[in-house]
C-alpha cells in the first residue's frame, strides 16, 4: 500500500459557509493532481444541495481522509476492503479508535464518500458487494431505529388537553423565560417553533420581512423560503397564532428590530444583565442550547414538579432542536388530526417519520389500550 500524505482531503475553511468552489476543490484533492476533473459537473451536482448537506459532505470526507491516513492508503487507491473496515469500526464490530456511530450516521458517511468518488470520475469503492454486506451486518448490530429527540409538547405528556400542564412542556418553558430582551426573544422563539413545527435551520433563517400580519383576529403568517424538504426553494407558509404574534411584537419592540433576522444573539454581562442585541442571526446550534437552558430554568423555579436532578439531566441530554417539532406531531395525533393534514401543515414528506413520532403516543390510544381500559374495572 502507498502511504497517504499528511495533508487532509479538505481545505481548511471553517470561518464561513462552504460553497460550491470549496467542494470542487475537495473532490479535486481526492482525485489527485494527475487526474482531470470536470468542475462543471461537480458544481452542477452540488448546487442542488442545501448548505447543511454541503457542510455534512465536507465533514464526512474529512473523516474518510483520516481513516485512509490511519491505514496508510491514498484515498484515490482505496478499495472495498478499506471501506468495509471503516464500517466495522464505526459500528463497533471491530476494536478501533473510532467512536461508535448510529446506523443513520454511518449510512450518510458511505453515501457522501461514494458521491465524492463518482463526482471525481473514480471507481466507487462503497458500491461493492463487500461494503453492502458489511452495512447489513452493521444494521443487525446497531439496529436501524434512530434515537428520537425527546418531545416537548404544549402541556406535556397528558391525555386530556384540558388537564393542567405537567413536567417539561412549552407552557412551563414559557413561564421560565426572563422578562428582559433575552426572555422576550426566547418566548418568541418557543412560540414560533411550536406554531410552525419549524426545523432549526428554518427558525434561524426567519427574517422580519417573512412575517405577515396580524390580521383582524390577531393571527399572522410566516413565509418559509426554503427547507430541508424544499430544495427547489418554492417556499411554504405556516400559521402564527395571536399569542405568537404578540410575543414577536414584544421582542421586536424591546430590541428595536425593524428589518433583518428575527432571532438574534442577546449578549449578556457576567452578572446576567443585557449587554447588547447582536446584528447577526442565531446559529442553528444555539436552538438546542436555548431549549436546554430554559428546561434548567424551569426546574430551578420548581415548575417541573418533583423531578429529581438526575431525571433533569436525562431530560436535558435527550432534548434537541427537534424536540418541539416532535412534540407538535404528538399533540396533533392526540388531537386526532389526520396524517395528511399533519404532513401538509408542518412540511413533512415521509409519512414514516411522522408515524414514528406518534408511535409511543399511539400505544395509549390503540386497540390494546382500549380493550384493557374496558375490562380494567372487572
């Protein structure tokens, strides 16, 4: 085998969003200087990707390059055996310095690495039968089920919408929000996330110009220019309740926002007092951190009942930027909304994803639950 060079496949460029030019360069590095690359072909393929997909592609190539270096193989000479060994390491089948990954993550790695080879005009080592068999073995080892973010429902895990709010829920997180600019932004973010079921990339991309209303009833409309499932950029609309429009207005008035991003960083002093309102939009990773901070604040204010500190930590670890979107799906199932209506309102393309979010809730309203309740008093 030929020893790989010390340089990475990926040109360092962490200070800005990765563009087409960066990925053309990445694929060219994969091929090597001696091989010709059709830049236009690569650029045409990459322009159809979202910014998140481009970012993941570059990150995955970096990991593949590191594996090649460890095995002292030039990437353009990699074969199916090398890819298979990587799959085994990622799945925890073979002992390795690689940390174990979820099956969905491994599948993404293999897809992106395969894309790089095909875009470079090289034989794709990920398409070989050996790799497919190793992927099948990895699925058996890890299981194909993805870890689901813990749901944040409007009133919590309740069966009757008229019941009081319980545990970690939107109602309690709203009560935990501060009364200053930071709290007003957090409250507006929570309400918009719940009304629209927006993904984190959609939330942070909201500009003030995207919000229409309020109408005579106090409600409004959010225009979502593009999303994960709308790569063509056709756009979609989402409903904003009167309470959400009020929350947005309070945040905008307090922060004196007239144009540009709706959700921005609020800088604080060491003592927690407000220092400044940032000009740039929130980073997508901030959404999870905000949810987790508010859960801790709600616990400190005794809003979460008798939750122990260990249970709080389990909750915080399980929460992600997707938690409110999952909670919205579960609340819709609890309200007996139809699957097509839920998919249309919250921009889902895959019914299996929505059904997975409602699976746990469905056990409490399914045939076995109804039969058990029927005979519970016998």
